[in-house]
C-alpha cells in the first residue's frame, strides 16, 4: 500500500459517519411519514374515505328525514331510537371503511410492487423496526382521518335528523360508540396492513381483506346453529364493529369492548405473523 | 462533477461499522450457498474483496452474481455460509448506509414518489440531515429531476437515482450490480470514472457485469463465477495471461529453419498461411523476445514478430465455456488462478 493510499484510508476511518448508535426509532417514524406523505395515492385514498363516508351518511340521513312520516317507516324509527349510531354509521362508514382497507394494504404492498422494499431493508436490515414504524405512522394517520370522518358523519347526520329525533353525545353509550367507530377504523387499517404484509401482492391482499370484511360475515351468518353463531361473532370485523353500537343487541356474542378486544387480538396475531415472515423471507 | 462528497452526520468515531480487529471495508464471503427450489444459485462460494481497488464480479447471465450481492446485503438469507463486511454481517452494521452503498436492482423506488423524497426517507432512516439528499442528487446530476416522480424516469435516470441512494451515507463499501445498465455511452464513462475514483479514495468497490470489455477497462481485480461457483479470482492482467494461451505471430521467408529452432526450444509452431514465399507462423510456448534472439543467432530473416494477447472477452468465454462444458474441470483452472494470487 502506498503512502497516498494509507493516507486516504486513514482519512476514511476518521471521517466515518458516526453520531449516536443506531437506536433512533424516531428516525424510522420520520422516514415512514415521508414515505406515506410523498405518494399521492395515500392522500387520494384518505380523501376518498372521508368523502364517501360523509357523503353517503348525509344521503342516508336526508332520506330518513325526508321519509320520516311515510307509511311503514316506523320499524326504521325504532331501530334509530334503539341504536342511533349503528344507523348513522352503518352506511357511510360501512362503505368508507373499504378505502381504509385498500390504503392499509397498499401502504405495504406498494413497497414490494415498486421494489422500494429493497431500499427500505438495506437501510433497516433488522426489518422489524421498519414494520413497527410503518404500522405506527399509518395507525396515527388512520386515527386522525377516522376521527375527522366519524365526527363529521355523526354531527352532520344528527343535525339533519334533529327535527325528528334528538341524538347527543351525552346519551348513554353514544360517546362510547363514536369513539368506538374511530378506533375500529384505526385497527381495521392495521388489520389490512398486516394482511398486505403477509400476501405482498396488492390485488390478492385487497381481495382477501375485502372478503374478510364484507363477504365472509354474511355467509357465515347464514349458517344456522349456536356454534356458527359464535364463529360469526368472533370474526374480526363482526366483533370489531360492536364497539360502534350504542347498546348491545340480542344476537351479539360479545359486548362492545370485548368484541373490539377480539378484533385487536386478530390484528395483533396477523401483525406478529407478518413480522415473523418479514425477517425470514427473502426480500 | 465528481468532487468529494461532504460526509453526513458527526465525524470522529473510528471504526464504527467494523468488527474489532477486522479490516474496514473488507468483504468476505465464506462458503456462501443459496438454493431456489432445487436449483443451486450460489454454490459454496468463497472470496474476499479488498478495499482500494475496483473488483469486477463477472459471470454469464444467471451465474449467481446478483444473488451473491443480495446475500452480502442480507436481502436474501443464505442456506449455508456467511458473508461479512469489515467482519460484521450486514444486519449487525450500526448504520448500514454509512458503511455499505448498494445498487442492486434499478427498480427500487416507488414510481409515484419524487426522486428527492425517495432519498430523503432513506436519509432519515439513518439520521442523516436532509441536505444529504440534495448533495447526492447533485453528485449524480439529477438536480433538474429531483422533484419529478420516479415513474417518469428513463432507465438511465433510474440508475443514477440508484447510485445516488448508494452514495447517501458516503459509504466505504460499494456494491454495484450492473451499474452501466440503461446508461448512454457518456453515462457509462461517468460510472467508470466514478468507480475508479471511489477505489482510489480507498473504498471497496465490487461491481458486477456480464460485459468483459467493460470490466477490462474498469476493474483492477476480477472474481469470475459460473453456475454459482468460483472460476477465477485474480488481477485483471493475470486473468488474461493465465486464462488464454498467448501466441506470437511470426512472418518469415525461411519457415523450415525457424520451426526447427523453435521446436528445439520447446515451443510449438502452427502454420497459418504463406504468400509470396513468406510464411506466417503462430508460435506458442516461447515469448516474442526469445524468438527474435533465436532468429538472430541463426541469421533467419523475420518480416514480422507480433505478440498476440487474448482479449478479456476471449479469456472469459474460454473460462466459462469450460465451466459449462466440463463442470468440475473448471475447479482446476480456478485453483490455478487462486494459487497465483
């Protein structure tokens, strides 16, 4: 080795970038935030979610209000009085949640389809911290968007229905149900993200999530018997949505928070499986 | 254009990203093995890559070059064997991008994301300041496209973005998988100069290619693999010399006497053609100066005496053809070259 080479090698050693040891989870949160905000599909999905949820709920509330005195409408009134949030949230959030499912999936599958996952894992080779940061950042965004949508849906719908029925946050179970809807949608995003991370292909993962959320529950519900009834009650989103009801309904297998716990458990298991496979599979 | 890059973050700690007692920047592969189904992509591959020079990683398509690089970077898990950088496995590196810069596949950025944001998030994972993203964008000449979405990039621009990402942490080790892909001649020359400069700065540069001609002007050292196995590990010069028999073209009007002189010295002579009483001979086994001396001592007239060196391309074809045709016979050639190191 020549003197010049020795000099440059020494220079490299002393000039090695240092800083604090690599334990900064905050950096990963910052990086995941940059990833999410710098892709337009994220913004559009969130916008679609809020617009669909608010728009559809407003439509339903307007129709209910308009037809209030139409003959044969009394069963609807009874349902509205018994469980006002289930009716208010049912249509708008039921549809809007699909946007959350899609977003949760593409937040992770787009890394695979675009090849970004290689850059991400070269930067964070321990992998699990990357997944944890991604899940946390997405959950936070999902929480904010869900809160905006849910409160908008609630206040707009109750305002439209005010002349016929008074629904306020101070009534028993209503605040719990509103907050329940927000946290349900937040965990739903993580549920979709976990399945996206397991399947790693956008179309396949979206198909599975949508099937789990809206196709499987009614089919299982068709099966007669108590066992089928319990299976139905413990399906992820069936259990998870109970927390957005004002009061417990006769057919419910669990209470609202219990059901939400079941949904969280499903999500936690799927996220754990996602992380377990992430460190074991070739990227 | 290739000015020295500012180093990100603080400076001062010595040897971070290197295990105690290990050479910083040394890449070591030990018995690396990777199977995909029943196909063995990398087969008990061992080699080291030294800092301070450009090491060409050669092999025909499908030889296992990319897989080996992915194994070194921890993107794929080896079925057996280890890979280390400065004595550490990739996932043990404190801040990997500050030690290793890798350009593995051109497509590693989201098409809907701007080039700068791609580099920004990578910088953030390592705690590098945001200005590093701008610095490497300037380094690769992408300033005008920094805010544009990667989806609209040409292959050459994507490749430059990949090189920018690799340079983000000003790493001492660079792994570049076919960096010239998609670049125009000017871009290829730029990459070549760039790699040579990085090596001159004392960095480790491992660059894969299936183009021998490119490596002959870029690489100081060559690691050649075929079917996942090591075929040769030698300096570029040595590789050409040892891989292909050299011959000397001799033109003389007196071939019979010259032939006798050469065969007496242990050389072999093949007639190529003769015209106007002057014969062209291809002589092997004796160097050109000695042939000249022999001819002079016997007063044989020579019209031409030209050493013919095989091109790297020919040497490579010969070696890999061996490995394909005879399988294990290639181990002999590889062994000979390894012995010569």
